[in-house]
């Protein structure tokens, strides 16, 4: 994949931040130091555009993620979902959205004001929410505007808000094309020794599609 070639050509590319974060969270739970996990999550999110000037995270230190990290670690089983047989009846489907709800509510409930925008409140966007899940558990793609644009090229409706229906359509697309995705997964693992989770591959695929269709460069500006 074109996306992955950048990681091979530059061993310190910012896209590697996802890899460092995901691998840290992939360790046995007793080896994970929660403060170090917060650092990994913070730097990964910063690398992927989530600490820009308009973000509430810019006004917080890395430990703001501590309670979210604690909750994420309760759902480590989501790293091992078999998407070949995944559907709405799967308990993991319910767990993804239970964890999503916790993350979506925790930041607004615990960060009351930020400088310059004291009355605006805190909004956890689908982009931030899914990037947190992708970077730690690899269980859902990052629903930023580029990923959504990629979905549209395959006539998959991303909807205004992240929904179970949209996610299941993405999973269905994977299931219909799983042999191709599994080949890419194997190729990446042979090259760098890291087994990329299926939803990370799906994220990379639709992101690349959005740039190919619009003739943009492959530099991800979120």
C-alpha cells in the first residue's frame, strides 16, 4: 500500500506514532505503566492532529488521559476481535460502543473550562474518539473526514455521527474483501515484524482512496 511505503522509507515518520502507541497497549496488562501509556496516547494524538490550537487537549497535560486509559485497559479484549465473523450480535460490538460512550462523556464531565473558550465546553468529536480507540485497541478505524471521504467512494454512508450501522457496513466491506486485506497484513508483518490489526488496515485503505480520488498528496493533514 502507498500509505505504508512512507513508514518504510522513513523510520521516524510521524505515522509511526500509531505503531508505538498500539504496541505499548498490546503488551500484557501487568507490563503496562498507565502514566507511560498516557504519554504514548498523547504523542500519538498530537502526531495525528488532535492537539491543534482549537483542541481542548492543548490545554491539558498528558495525565488528563489517565482515567480514560484505565477504562481502555478494561477492554483489552477488543484488540483480539475476529472481524471475519463480527456482527451486531457480537458482544464486542456492544463493548466498542460502551467504551465509546465512556470516552465521549468523560472529558466533558471532567474538564469544565479551557482558556479563551471558557463557556464553549468540551466536545469529543468522532475523530478524536475513534483515533483514541484505533491507537490503543485497533478495534475501529479513525472516522476523520478523509476516512469518510474514502467510504463515499465505495458508496458506504458514513452518516453525520459515528453509528453502529455505519461501522457494520465497514466491517461488511472488509469481510467481502478479506483475502486482500489479509495479504497486506501478512506483507506488512514480514517487512516490519508488526501485525497490523484489521481495522488499521481498513483505515489506511479508505484514507488512501480519498486522496487518490481527489488527486491530493498523501500527506495526512487532519
